[in-house]
């Protein structure tokens, strides 16, 4: 059985964050200068600690960039704070799935990045607000 701890890191370092918690404050949305009515984050790093009682802990970093509309179809403004909270909730849901798959040996560490992006994207799409998630290479 593996033991997985995950946390977010603003600068991609191996420090910071609370194990088991995806912090909304790392999803810093700013208006996209290239697209009207769109806001994005930089590359947000999520760090998974992976190991067993017999092997030392390895840290595996995955990265995501989240985009969201600023004004929704109904005219409501999607604030950066609301977008950050939705992003953190989706990332948390994805991290739980990744942890369960690693614990059951149903996934190799090399599969974490694409699956995390996919699971997070699926989770955030359930809001129906037009979010987009894509992978990036953390620092």
C-alpha cells in the first residue's frame, strides 16, 4: 500500500501547503490579455508524495492551468475568488481519485499528470460555467 500526500505550491517548490488539501489561494486568476472575457491562472503545481514503508518518499509534481470566462452568458460576473474556489474543489476531487488509484496500484506514477488533468477537467466541467483545464510543466 502506498502513502500519498498532496499539496499545492505557488512557486513549484517542494515546500508549502497543507498535506491532503488543495488550497484555493494558489489558483490566481487574472484577465487574459490575448482573449477578451477570459481569465486564467499560471501553471499551478500540485505535489504528490508517493512511497511505501519500504521505499523512500518520491515527490511527483503535476501542473495545471485553468481558464474561465469573466462574464457568464446570464450576465453574472465570475469573480477570481469564485473561480479559485471552484478550481480548488475540482483539484481536490481529482487528487482523491489519483490517491485511491496509487494506493491500489492501479496507476503508475508516470500516469499521474495526464490523469490528474483529465479528472480535474471533468470535475470542474460539472459547474457548467465554461472552465477549461490543461496541463503544464511545473517549475
